[in-house]
């Protein structure tokens, strides 16, 4: 029995230290994905806490049919999508989060001293890319972020999102088409 399976079984029996170790194994990766999907560190933190609360409450129902990693990220993606739907219903749009670099979740090399013009163009491009990604549908954005920011295979994304690989390919194709259209002025 591998270490993760042992931790899961202990956590299922109520061992909080085992659960905490499981959380530590995935917390940074999960936070990066949530931030990339939500584009706001405070929202990502809220969803992060909600995800691990759901995992804690439903851990006893985990039956080892898929990897723990897949099970956890399926919960995370669904929680994130539900959070975005709820936020849209309340018409809440957060201001851009300038504190990300300070938090260490997103680091951009600051070249402003060396070439201010290039720095401005890079910043403008970064903001345009970010806005373009946020304009995608929830499913398209999720697939795009998991594939291009985190390197997931299409089959893994399909398993996490609980749909067919063909559907994932369709979401990917449509997201790339939309992004190309949004970013065509930057492509030479």
C-alpha cells in the first residue's frame, strides 16, 4: 500500500494529521489552479477553503475508483464553477487584484528600469490575455487553464470534469478560437 493510500485510509477513520498531510500534498497546486480560474486571490482562497471542507466531509465516501488527485480536483473544479455561477447571479465583479505578486502566487519579472516601453507593452499584453481568458465560458476557461497553465492531458481533464474527451477537445478548440480573435492585434 502506497503512502497516499495509507494517509487516505487513516483520514477516513478520522485521523486529522493524516488529512492535514493530504492537504499539504496538494495545497499549492490547487491554489494555483483556483487562482488561474478565478483571477482573484481572495476568491481563490475562499474556494480553496470550501474545497477542502467538502473533501473533509466526503472523504469517507471516497472509494478509490479514481486517483485521489482526480477526485480532489473534480471537487475543486465543480466548486469553482459553482462559485463563478453564484458570483454571476449576484453581479459581483472584483477589482483587478494587484496584490498577487506580493502574495507569491504570480510572479512577473520587473524589467521597467531596463526598458520602460517594453515593460508597458508586456503589462498591457498580460492584462489583455487575462481579460481574454476571463471572457471564456466557465467550461472553456477551466479546460484552457488546466491544459495550458498546468499541463494536464485532455484525458485527465475529461476525468476531472466528468465528461468525454471529445467534449474537452471541443471546449479547447472554441477557447483557442476566441483567444485568437481577442489577441489578433498582438500576433504578427
